[in-house]
C-alpha cells in the first residue's frame, strides 16, 4: 500500500533530482568560463558537483529499486493466493448449497400423487 507508493516515488524521483543537480552544476561551471583566472578550478569544481549529484541520484534509485521490486512481487503473489482461496471458498459454499437443495427436494413429499379417490 502506502509503503510501496513511497518507494515508487523514491525510485522515480531520485534520478530526477540527480539530473537537476547535474544541470545546476553544469550551469555553475559554465558561468565561470568568462573569468580566466578561476575558470579551470571553477569549471572542474562544478563538473565534480554535477557528477556527484548524478551518482547520488542513481545510487538511491538503484538501491531502492531492488526492495521495491521484491515487495511489489510479494504483494502480487499474496493477492493471487487470496483470490484463489476466495474462489475455492466460493466453489465449496456453492457445492454445499446445491447438495442441501437436492436433499431438501428429495425429502419433500410428491404433490398430487398417491390419492386416487
């Protein structure tokens, strides 16, 4: 239920946040290109920031995806087992009702037969 929704959101959102960090880091890097004195250090620092953001986003998504898939599969299996049990119960109750109706019909007296006056 709610736990899987949170995990799904985390798996989806983490790479997007990493990509956002990458874009902001690259924008920051390119903003320093006009200043010749600090250009090399600033650009490499911004690129490093961008790569760290990407790596963190992907790492979170990858490590969250494994338990998410496990729990999603487990919930699907439990749902299938529950539906199977419910169907079996419905069939059993239907068979008991049919047998009871047949017993009741067999025990009922035949109407209109046996009196010939």
